[in-house]
C-alpha cells in the first residue's frame, strides 16, 4: 500500500518500512471440484492424482491479496488507485488497539501446468510459478503510533523498544515436477500421496530485522539515541522495490540477483465413499487433504552495506541522520563512515539465503448433498525469523459453503486472515474457468478496508472415456 507508511520517525527500521504496496497470496475458498484438481497441485502435490480419469491442463492462474491489522483504508482511496500519498484520518486510519501490528502482501502468477497418467499407476505433472512476498511488523501499538505521524511531544525523552521486528520482501520463480500415486482404492476408501521437487530461481530479496532496538526522541528535530542491533540484507536491485513507482517492481524481475535452489512439497489426500461401487464412480462423503509446502531456500549475493549493525547513535539532528535522495547502499555506507552517527558493522554479509514460505495446509470438505459442499481450509505459517524477518505467508482459517455441480458452482468464503482481520467473499466456477475473492462482500458492506484480494484461473480436464464412470458423465 504505497504512500501509507510515511513517517517522521527516522530510524533505520522505518526507512525500509515506508512506501510499501500490497499484492498477493492464496486461492482461499477455491474448493476441490469434480471438474479438475490441477489448480491445487502447487499447494498439495497429492492432487496430481486427479488426472487418473484424464489429462489436466491449467493455462494460467493469478491471485493478489493484501492485508494489515495496522490500518483501515478508505475504500474510495483504494479504488481511486491510491491517488496521492494519503492523509491520516482522511484516507487511512491507524488502529490504536494494543495488539501487535503486521502487514502481509504477495503476488502469485502461475503459468502453464499439466498432469497426466503413465501406465495407469504413475501420475506426473509440471507447473510454473512466480511469487512476490511482503511481510512486515511485529510492532507494538506504542511503536506503531509513531509510524506515519509527526512524533508528539509526549514521546520526547520516552524509550521506545522494537523487539523481533522488521520487514522482508522476496521475489522468485519456480518450475515444479510432481509425482503421485493412489496407494489405496477399495472403492470405499481412497488414499493418494504426492511429492513435488522444484527448481528455484531468485530474482530479488531484501530484509531489515532487529532482535532488540531502543529509540528515544529528544525533540521534533533531534534524536536522543538509537541503540541496538540491526541486520540489513538486500540485493543490488532492491531500490526499485522501495521507491514510489509500482512499475519498477516488475522491472526488477528481469534483473535477476539470486542464484538457484531446490524446493520440496509433500502431501496426501483421503476420501471416503459410503456407496463404493466397482462398476461406477461414486461421490465421496468427505475428503481430508494435508501438505507441507515450500521446504527449501534460495541463495543471494549481498549488495554493499549488507550486514549486522550495532547502532549507538546519540544526540543527533534528524536531518543529519537521514538525507533525501539516497539509495540504500549510499545510506548504509554513510552510516558506517559518519563518526557522528557511530554505526559499526559487526558482521559484513557477502551472501545470504532466504527461506521459502514454508507452510502446513489442511483442507477438509464434506458433501452434504450432491450439490451442497462445506469446506474448511487452514494455512499455518512454519517460517520464523532468524537473521531475516520471516519471509512467510500469513496464517488463515477459512470456511466455505458452496453449491453447484461439475460445470457451475458458487461459494461464499468466510475467512479469518492473519491478525484480527475477518473477510467475506464470493467464489464462482463455470466449467474450466474460476474466479473469486475472499473480501469482495466485505468491501461492498464497509467504507473501510483491511483486506483486499482476488484471483482468476483456467483449468481443463481432457476426460478419457475409457476410464470414465457414470459419475463424471
């Protein structure tokens, strides 16, 4: 959300927290369907096995999701394209509740993918994907009130502590190769497993993180002190991701700064068919699917200025601490060289690694009737902070009732996403085409927004009539 994170608190943490925008994350509320399962293969490789009745192809899919528990944003301001920098109390409204403040945002674009069967037993697939992730936060309410506002006099002489706080952005691409098998099928109980091995390509990465940092405002124009640790890691093309031009983010994708890596997904799926029949396909009563995705990491070459800093800044004018029109590397070099600022680099970084957004995913769905389905979808983040602020998805809980058949289905997702945020949306599937949003109804019902998202895709199943049973006709 560009323009929201404007601040007069001139600490290094805020330097890289400002000017961020939101794109992002999951196909939340998109339940499994009789039509095809390949759209879920990247989040649970066991779904590759749905090609047992025919080859599946996904031409494309894309999704964006952004959210925060730190602000509510005026809906008109969002749909006018974030026109201008935004005014506090007019275009955005800081949340003054005492819980920790967070921001999450990601973009995902899936290219062509396919899955097919070899010798009726082996199910194989391939998919391509580009992702861009943002995470920021773990900032307490008192710290958060300083962000985006002129520091009031009441804070003069007061200590403000940042603990395990920071910001991370990571953009990367992958090519995944998936293998699966049906390990049990007695017509009543069907169990499937799958694994995906992914070739990873890193584009850009940057992180700022502190275990402990203390700040004291002396006056409106001076800093009493900044003391503590600060780890800053970034690639040479990071500047385009923190300027005010959104288009520069896409340009940065073509300035690859990362190396390659390997990733792994593992998953399983079980379904129960009470009317098991060897002569025809029968609908399942319920299905349970679980997976652990994005095991792995990508290596990067660190740009000048990356490293761990021990800050001991005292009695300095804010104008000396932060100068306009400086790139990140220029700023960090000056921090080391300016004796008045007194920032020592204790651990210069030549390279660093960024972990994938490792997550545990659980899907449970129940067919109440031939057309009415209820599903629960859960994502739990498994990636924490070490030297980097966690490059991870935000956890969520989703409940989606849906109604329809193979060629048409509509759903109503209810979601708790991240931290103290709730959204209601709509999902629509028409044959091979699907689209949805977890927040569209919330947006219509409210004048302020905390979440915004949407997704769209096209997946087609070439049914092999020799393997087709009556249920699919």
